[in-house]
C-alpha cells in the first residue's frame, strides 16, 4: 500500500468524494526539501512553507500560541495546509472533544502533503473542507458553533485571495443571521467632515437594533474655537492640546459609567494613545473608522497600535502603511449614504430658484477646485458654487453663493435635488484631478441616494462600487467642460443614470450596510465576544437554556421578552431591590459578587 493510500484511510469521517478528488489531483504545488532535523519540509517557489531547520518544533510553537485565543466551545478553522505539521501539533494539544476544521483551497497542495509523510491517526480526527468559497463558508456556518480562525501564515499566504474571500463570506453570513444586540459606544470628533458620519453611524446601529452610547464631542466645539482666538500660537496650541486631553478623559468617564461591548471612534475623535492603552488594560475592544485620506491626515501614525481594528476608505498603500505602523487588523470599508437624510425632495418654486442651476458645486475651496472650476464659467449654462474657504478665488466670486458661507446638510440636499448637473470633484492640494485618486468620497453616495445626477472625477476604487452605467465619470479635468455640455443635452441619459445610481446605493451602500459589515468583521475575529452577542448568546432564552438543572438561576435570568438581552448589572439591581435585610440565595450572592467585580475592573475614569 502506498503512503498516499495509507494516509487516505486515516481520513475516517471525511467524505469519500473528497478523497476521490484528492486521488485525481496532480500534486506539484510544493517542492519537498529535507530539513536539518531530518523531517521533510516544503517550499512554494522561493517561499518556505515550513521551517528549513525543524518544521516539527516550529509547528509546536505555533500550536501553543493558538491556545491563548482558542476558547472552549469554539471550532478551530485552520487556514493554511502545507505539510500539515501545524495541524498535527494543534490536534495533539487540543482535547479530543474540540473540533478542528482544515480548509483546503488547492487539492494539489493537499496531495503533496499526503505523499510527503505518514499522517497517523490524528488525521481521522480532523474535518477537511474543500471546494468553492461560498460552499465552504456555508458549511462552516452550518456547524452551529463559534468559529475561531487560526491562520498558519507561511502556508495561508499562498492562497490569500481564497481565504480573504472565505472570511468575507463568513462575515456576510453572520451579518445576515445576526439577531443579538450589541452595545456600541460611538465616539465622534469635535468638528469636521467625520462628525456627520458619526451621527449616521449612530443612526445605522440603532436601526439594526443595537444599543448605542453616543459620545458627542461637538458640544464642546465653541470652547475649542474660543481657544483659537488666543493670539500667542504657542499658548493656543497648549490650550487646545490640553482641551483634547480633557475630552479624552471625558470619553473614559462616559464609557466607565456604562461599559460597552465595543468602542468605535470616528476619525479625529479625541482618543489619545494613552486613553487607548488604558481601555486596552481593561479589555475593551477598540475600533476606528478612519474616513480620511491617510496621505493628508497622518496622526494615525501615532495611534495605529492603540486600536484593535482599523477600518479605512483606501486600499493598497494605506493598508500597508497602517500595518507597518503597528495596526493589527486593517480592513477596507468605503463610505456610504443615509437614505433618511440623503433623499429625493420636492422643492417649492422659490427653493428651485434659490438652489437650482444647470451646474453646481458644493464644497470647500481646495487648490485643485480653484484651478478646475474657472473653465466652467461660460454663458452656455448657469453655474453656482456653494461652500466656504474660497477667499482669494476672485474669478469665481460671481458664482459663489451666500458670500462663501458654510452650507448645512439640509441645504446641500436641496442643492443636489435642484441642480441639473452636480459636480463632484474630489479634493486635492495640487492642480487638476488627484493623480493618486483612490477613495470615493461621501458626496458620491449622497448624491446618488438623492437621485441626483453627478459628474465626478474617476477614482481607482470606483468600479468596485458602481458600474459604468450608474455614474458619469471624467478622467481628465481638461475634458470636464465637454462632459458638462454633453450631459446637459441628454435628459434621458441623465435620468437613467440617476435612477441606477440611487438603486445601487439603496441596495449596497447605506450606513446600515456598513454597520453590518463592521460588526460582522469584528464578530468573526472575536467569536467569543462580539460574535457571540450577534448570535444572541446573551438573550434571556439562550441563557436560560444553559442553566441546566439550576432552576433558581433560570428564574433570575427571566426577562420581559425571551429575545431581550440580559445584563449582569440589571439582574444585580433586581436582587438589590429586595433590600439590605433580605435573605439571599447562593446564586444571588454570586451574582452580586460578580457585579462588584465588574464595577472594579471596568472603572477606567
């Protein structure tokens, strides 16, 4: 009997169809090499898949490291095949009641492992999954247990796209099935473009049924601005820096009063590295949605390691830079719209006269906009510019509205709805369109949600968000006047694009979609915390099922509704209402003790 056939007999409960496919696989994905310890090791091209010195010892170290995160009751999902030393080591260290699943993206690699060395009986205790990503994701989700993803880096990196798609599939399934209630503290900035986005996130989380603590620092904007009136630049910086520290302490105090499951900050929220480290010491999960251009706003370099999760609006260099700066988990999460705010509007004749024009632009006077927009000053069409920071742009003054004053959200919506063509030129400090233009700004989604026609500069990340027939994009600033001229004379074409863009946003690009994606990603990575909450593990009905033969504890967990989340502090409060002279059961005393411990460990103020 060949080594391969002997190993295949060890697969035990694995489907015969999978073993048959393995027999038919060609192999040759890995190059086998003898390690210094005498065990076979492997390379894929120039990349080592296991240690060239001792793959067995290396795999044991990896398996030991996984024990710190792998909790009882979770299914371990190993990403990365290689020669399976790491899987054997993990099986040896895990109790036999614990389930291990190995996801096999490439049967050729698995065949190489099957022919390279004798497996032994441990292989019969592994669940092997292979096939299309969507199928494997459904099979994993169907196991009905929390999944702990354990990537074995040297082998997992050979199939990054497959595993990345698998994680995305699991996130989608969790987002679709999520029924539990998570408590999220959303920390907003004092002012700026991310402030309204923070409010949209709060609304989206609440629409999904989660409980939100909104730490609104915009209340302190007037005080911050007042410090800007100090003439001494040094004193001004000292005061504003100290004020930022004070707001960070205020955030800690708010969180300590009502500890959340997740702290979610928006870009420019007053969260210093010291504050983040203090939250970490108390085991709070910390995430940030950095809705800014990482090339222009660079404070992320100082706080990259302070957050457990970074969500950013750029790919490529942005992801690499944050990881290099110490961020552990960085993911792309594009902008969105809130259809309750960004929507089609019926305008009066007076509003149409005030806000309407053939062509409009809403935004601040960045250098590239000052350079581009004068080319649209022509008697062929009416043109209006709205927004602030246009001082010195004398050529544009005849079309600048309200003397360059700020435009609030409601006014923006009226302008969008009243304009025939809305220009959406992404900001850039140089001339023309940004040559590194990648992220898609909020305005793109907001205009689309309004059912408004927009003409925007082409972005590298645009095609994966909208199809060509859903938006009108321009590649060069020199071509902008010609595109305006074309679309002004194509009413049916504008109407088709407006309708398609709005349909796309409503189906894929709302803040509810983004909130689901964010929570499910954290949930997949934290199956024992956010993942458990999303699955409803803290609901009364689920908790009562786990009390076993302790009816006394079950009675304490009863809630007005079986789907209502039970909080330890609420159960403790009910017990305390019995009064200081009440005779308490052992279960009640234990709950009060746990609540006291909770208060001590979560005191971060």
